[in-house]
C-alpha cells in the first residue's frame, strides 16, 4: 500500500463522531473495533434524520414531490459510490444489504451457469461471507473449490495461486484486505492472471474499501463487494460493483417489484442493471446515509488517513516489541492497520473482557474466518483495528491495557 506522510487532523475529524466522547466503565472510550463496524460521523446521522424528517417517501414509484426528492437523494448516493470507486458507470452500482449479500448475489446468479467440475479459486484468508456462498455451489452443483494457501506472515502464496489456475477456473474470488491478518492481496496480479485463463474476478472489499483507495477499473475486477457500516455509513446497506458487461450477463437474484421490464401471467422481462438486482423497496435511508459517508470521506485526504492509521499500528506494535507472551497473526509487508493477536495463557474472549474494563473495545473470536484461524493454529484471537478517528493515546491505552491483562493472566 502506498501512503503519503501528510499530517492528518484526526482530532478535528474525531470531534465529528458524537459517540467517541462517551465513557465506558468510567474510562474514556477507546474504540478499536472498527473492522467489525465503524462509528458514524454527524454528517451521516444528520443526512439520515433529515431525510426522514423532511422528504421521506418510497423511491422510483411516485409522481409526487417527496417521492421525487427521495429518489433523487437515493440516486445521488449511487452516483457518489460510483465516483468513489471510479466505476465506469453509475449503473454498475447495485445496492445490497451488505458485502455478504453482494457476494451471495454473484454466487446465486453467476452460479447458475456453473457445472460440476467447474472450479472457483479462493484463499485461506477469506471471511465466511466469501466462503459459504461458494460452498453452496460445491454442495449443490459439484463445483470444485481450490484454495490459495496463506504463508506464515499472512501473505498469499502467489506461486501456488498461479498453479491453481486452469481451463476449468470460472471464477477467482478473494479478499482485497484480510479482516484478520490485514494482508493486502496483490489484487491487480490476481485479476490479470484470472482473466488470462478466462475466469471472472470478484474481490471481497469489505475491508479493502476502508483500508485502501479503490479504483475498480484500475484493479481490473469484474465484481467488488463492500458494506456501508465499515465505511462510516449505516448498517443494512452495501454495494456490489459489477463491470457493466459482467453485470448485464447475470440473471436476476431476487424477484419482486422494480426489477422487471414487464410482467404477464405467462411471461416476464427484466429491467437492466442495477434495478434488475434491487427487487422490492430498497434500504432507502441507509443508501442515503452511505452516500453521505462517502461524500464526507471524499472531503478528506485518503492517503493521509491511511498513513495516520498505519502510524497508529506501528506505534502499537513497536511498544509490544519484546512482549513474547503476545503473538501477532499476520505481518505481511504493507498490511493494513488491523492487529490480530493471541495472548499466552488467556482465551481471546477473556482478553477482550479485561480490555473492556479499561474502556478499550476490541473484537475476539474467529472473526468469521475459521479456516484462517486453523491455518494459524489458534481457535480464536483478539483483534484491534484502527480507524481515522483513533489517536496515539488510543494506541497507548491499548498497550497499557494489554500489559495489565498480561499481569492478570500470567
Ligand atoms: C473481509 C470481510 N468480508 C466480508 C464481511 C461481511 O460483511 P457484512 O457482514 O457487512 O456483510 C466482513 C465483515 O466483517 C469482512 O471483514
């Protein structure tokens, strides 16, 4: 990942997140669980409330003022997403419930064209969202799943990746950034190699959209999936980007209102993308909230944000240097600011609970990545993830709480 060293006014940005001024157990909140779900700036909260208070109606269906205003706001959000990831067309942005639904959409629709023996290449780093939908195809259609191994530092074994590709490979679906190891996958290399054997490429961008600057045309992917709630937007909204030709070739995913051309009792035609994939009333307020998050983020210097997050990660890790009771999972070069670890003699859940007593919020468990946990020989781990609103004091509070937890469990 290329990051600049421009200063980033994290205090000014942090002040825009109302929740960050609260306390937990009498201590200032140190929120280090943003890889699970990020907090929301006032711009997002206010955009959602404003819509509900001022111009709420269902979209695309009305001829009255409120319906038109809400439709404009909803479609403005789509345009913001398209600009943010440099999509070639606004119509290549499908709103979904989240990254999970976006991947399920591709698995369900594209999966219809697959036959027994066709192959899908995944990696050992995947979140269950990018594993289980493909297991459905293995169970239901006899599709063969092949896995790129993870190396000890969390990076992908790219020699193995190239060996796995072949004439039966129909799809390569990998994470862009791992939610556990923070590994940034060599996505351009993956896309080029997959296309060379005629396969389509999907990137799970749930973390990538936050921890990298995404240009889907430059990446060369056919599909890119992400969620709003990790990108400082609301829950229940996500995006499937589809390259226009790839999206146009997909049959519908769900049936219902708004996704059709015409319906008769004995025949049906479908709308063009993106509406073909947005059956029923969409998550209107949530899409507008995501648009607000992206408009807000777009006013900030993304490379300065990434440098800031990276500096916090480095500050934490350097203070833990020599702490041989703590094992970091994933130290690939250029990794994102996600710190998963195990502590000798303590279960990850217990570590997280002790940290919580000091106001430090981290995640613990399998992080919905059981194969990855197995690969690194642990049933679970704790994970601290840094976001644009975290401070050097947050990093120091984490380190202090970890030393206290260590003395508790030792
Ligand atoms: C890498 C990765 N993929 C997919 C997901 C699923 O995202 P969601 O639950 O928002 O659909 C997550 C969530 O943690 C993730 O980190």
